[in-house]
C-alpha cells in the first residue's frame, strides 16, 4: 500500500484545501462584504479534508481485510516471507 502523502487523493485534497483557505483569506483581506465567500472557503476546505480521511480509511480497511483473508486461507505454518536458510 502506498504512503498516504504519495497518492492522488492527497494531492487533490491538498489543492482543494488550499483553494478553500485562499477563498477565506482573500475574502477577509479584500474586505469582501459577502461572508458567504468566506464560509464557502471554509466548508470546501473542511470537506476536502474529511473526504481524504474517509478515502484513506476505506483503503486501509480494504487492505487489512484482504490481508486477513489471505492469512486465513494459507496453510498452517506457512509464511509469506521466504525462509532465509
């Protein structure tokens, strides 16, 4: 399984989070009277973080379930690691 930071989900979530935070900060700095812009920025940023967390959790659960199935189906005493002797 890939490290979480080297996946496309991470890259897309990071872009969405940065865009959301940029909308929030620019709205504050430019004196935007529409608080909806700032709120939308925060919502987008938060949801992208939650989406990434959910995605990685689903991947890890699927990986651990497949390892459990593979481990249960192997004969007793066998191992996935080659015997070094």
